[in-house]
C-alpha cells in the first residue's frame, strides 16, 4: 500500500451541519463553507454551481462547467478547469484535450459516457486559460469534494499538477508522481499527465509522455477490472 492522502482538508471535517446553516448562501460567497454532506444529490449541487459567485471567475464565464459522463461510474477524472470550448459548451474536456482523452480511454475500451464521470477543480474558465489561483481553487473545492462523495468512485484520476495539488495539496511535479497509486477511503487515486501536455509532446517513443500515459491507462483498466471482479 502506498502512502495515504487525506483529500479533505482539516477545515472540511464531517462534523454535523448546524441546524441554522443557510444552504442557499453557499453560492453567494467563498466565506460561506460548503459542509461535507450538504447536498442530497448532484442536481442540487449543479444548480448551486450554475448560480455561483464564490470567486471572481464568475464574472468572465459564459457557462459553468460542472461535469459530464456517468454519475454512477467507478472512475472519476478530475481536470484543472474549463478552456474556451468547455466554457462555450458548458461541458468539461470537449476541446482538443478532450478528444485526445476520448482516444486514450477508448484504447482500453472505456467510454466517456458510460465508464467515467468527468469534472474539474474549478467550474469556471480562468482568463486566458491561466492556472486557477489558490483562492479560486479553495472557493470551488467544496463542490468537488461533494461530487466525489455523491459519485462515490472507486478510482480517481488527477490530470496534471493543478488537479493533483488542488485536491491533495501534493506539491511534487506531475513527472515525479504520475502513475503512482494512492489508496484513500477505499478509492484508488492516480495522478496522470493532462492531455494538453501530451498534445505538446507528440512523440510515442519509449519513455515519452505518451508512452508513459499508455502504461498508466493500462494500469487503470487493470485495477478497474480487478475491482469489478471482486464486487461480483
């Protein structure tokens, strides 16, 4: 077993929600916490996301990008944040990176509509596709933690350093930690390269990012098959 990582920050414990807590205040300000267990379903969470003003990214968005895929999938894929095409369509991973992700998954017979649930660390596009700030990530993190709880995936794939750091606090570079399994709360988490990084590094030679991704996605499929067989 590899080292465990607590995905939930110390301030986001599972303490009982106060009776007088105003759930409708969550989208209004980042000063309002998002308590674990606050949402009964993903639909209510999505409604809050769509009206959210918790950080400055809200002012520049076209659409909030909450998720796509199967909300009952065993695999959750967490990205950094929406790009231009995602912002326009309101769906994660639909641009060039998303097209490559589709091919990567299809190579091991995984379908984005049936076998995975896809979401991002932040739900609104940062200007010029810059990396989300720590404040923006913190404002949105509660939504992501609730998505994890409600979807209840067996495997979480963290695409790129921003997703890895935003969720776990891990500061090591993605090249240092990609492909490593981390067991947490009966889920297997693996940091992997972001598809955008693979687009910038097209080589398929042994040891290249694309070659390493192929090793990683095969390991993911093998672990998924193991989990499914054990549950039957």
